[in-house]
C-alpha cells in the first residue's frame, strides 16, 4: 500500500516574545534557557481557551520554526560532531519545521502568558498550547541513543549557524 503526501495547514494561535532576535547563540533546549523569561501573546479569539490554565505550573508549546528555510534528512546536531538521521535528533531542519518546548508558566494576564525557560526566537508562531501533566508521560526506563554521550551538555550548549 503506497502512502500519499497530504497537505496540512495550521494557523498560529499565539506569538512568542523572547529576548532572542538571532538564532545564533540561543539555547538549544529549555534546560539551557533556565531563568530566561518571555511571553506568549495569544490572539484574542483564542483567549477563551486559556481558561483554567493558571492552575498548571508548566506548559507544552508546539510551534512553527518559522525561520527554517530548508530541511535535511541527515544533520550534524548541536550536541554531536557526527551526522545523524534528523528523526534521531531535535534539529530544527526538519521536513515539517515544528518545535516543542516545555516551559514554566509564571502567570497569566488575560491573553498574555508569562513564561520562563524560553528557548524560542522572538516572533515564533505558536500552533498549540497544552498543559504539562507528569502523570500522562512518565517514563522511567529511557534509552537516549547517541545522546547518551552528550548527557548534561545541553545546559551550556548554544545554537550556531549550522541550520541557517
């Protein structure tokens, strides 16, 4: 059975405001962005969907990597010097440039979410917001593939120009 490509369209529901104007030098994951604050400005028509969100300490943001112009099926990830399959990495140069970050929610002011541990570029379009619920995703026996050799390095690693 042969699969057909399907075109899927999404609309942004919000925009991230962060101190990062340039992709070079940004944290590569939220764990490397500890203490960095930003906001998520939710479009007014989606603001009713924020009801009850302030009861959660962390959010999962799903967003469009809007400045990625090309995709690659093999990449040299930020935490390595060897070429890896893109699906075995968190590289932004993906066939569908979708990012995911778990951030801490500090507070909500109407349609503005104040967040911390921001690893996103200023102006990043948000596709969805979900509450982080540890009971839904606990995993105790985890294998990290090639990333095992880079364990702990993400905190100090910054992005460079390899995916510009």
